[in-house]
């Protein structure tokens, strides 16, 4: 018998077992997908595949050494325009994008080199429009407060819900001392709060980016342990000497 509940996972009735199993499987796949999504969005923020501290800095603090326009023109857009054209665009961005040069210099360049893709490909902004290029030419200051507030509360509410049920199911597991169990159940919540706090700190100071990674790894690990242990013990009998 375990100390918290009268039954072990394996001794639960079949309908409850199937409920727990279905839920844990769906959450497990969901966590994997979340991981893939993070790699594809934040992971690409510095232009290279794979999540790094730089990605976190770019996402939350921004790249304050220059504009997105400049970064792209030196990065993935490099082959799309000859060096002189790129230089003109970069100089314009660095000069604070003076609007009086838009009609005379900048618009013709975007029409010649950029709008062919940017006005036609779905999913990318049209840098041939004045309002849009002014935005990408401005210094990149990272995540906006509005966006961060929105993502923070969705993240906290949504993920706390997931951890609550994962932790509750795991509380039926055997083979862990009360203390270890309590720790494993509490960790994800603590790391979740740490993670979200770290987004805000990173927005102020890029030195906090590693905290975001620690937070994310922390709650992923703790919940993975709980999910796997629970799934295993649901279907494989767990025995103790205590009986
Ligand atoms: C061959 C098609 C093509 C051409 C030509 C092209 N782009 Fe792009 N551009 C893309 C694609 C695809 C993306 C999205 C992927 C990426 O960010 O690399 C993109 C992304 C960008 C972004 C980032 C937009 C954002 O909000 O993330 C900027 C800025 C940009 N391009 C500027 C330019 C400029 C300036 C030119 C002209 C000198 C140009 N591009 C020419 C295809 C093109």
C-alpha cells in the first residue's frame, strides 16, 4: 500500500486506468510537439537550427545591435539583392529609416529585389510596404509587453492544469518516499513560474536567458519522470516488501 492513497496505480479499476493512460499518452505527445515547436520558432531566432542562449536573447531581449532588416540582409536575404542595394537598405535602417528617402531610394529597391517574393508569398510580411519596412528597420527590442503578458498567463494557466493532473495521477505511484514524491510533484510548478519569470527578466537583461532554458528543461524532466513512471506502474504490477 502506498502512503498517500489506499491503492497503487496498478490496482485502480480498469476504466480509471484507461482514463489515466489516455490522458498521459496525449500529454506526452503534446509535450513532444511543444518541444518541436520551440525548436522551430525560438530555435530559429538566431538563424541557426537548435535552441541556444542566443535564441532566447533574440526572442525576449531582441537584437539591439541592429534591426531585423539588417540582420536578414546579412543573413537569409543575403542572396536576394546585390551588395550595393543591401548596403543602401542597411544604411537607411541605421540612419533611423528617414521617411523622405522612401519614395526616391528605398521603394524602388524593394520593388526591384524584394516584392517579387514578399508581396506574393503567403506567411511573410511585405517589406515593399512603407509601414512594414519601417517596423523591420527599427531596432529589434524583443518581445512586447502586451505579447509577453498574454503568453505568460496562457502558459501559466494552461500548463499548471496539465501538471495538476499529471501530479495527481503520479501521487498513486509506489516506490518513492513521500519527500521525493512531493518534490517531483512540486518541481514542474516551481520551474514553470521560474520559466515565465525568466522571460520577463531576459526582456530586461539578456543575462537571464539561461534561466529560461533551465526552467524549461526542469519542468520537462520532472513531468517526463512522472508520466513514464505512472504509465509503467499503471500496467506493470508494482511490488514492495512492505506488502
Ligand atoms: C526569393 C524570395 C525572397 C526575396 C527575393 C526576398 N525575400 Fe525576404 N524573405 C523571404 C522568405 C521566404 C522569408 C521568411 C524566411 C526568413 O526569414 O528567412 C523572408 C523574410 C524576410 C524578412 C524577415 C521578416 C520577418 O518579419 O520575419 C525580412 C526583413 C526580409 N525578408 C527582407 C527582404 C528584403 C529587404 C528583400 C529585398 C532586398 C527580400 N527580403 C527579398 C523570401 C524572399
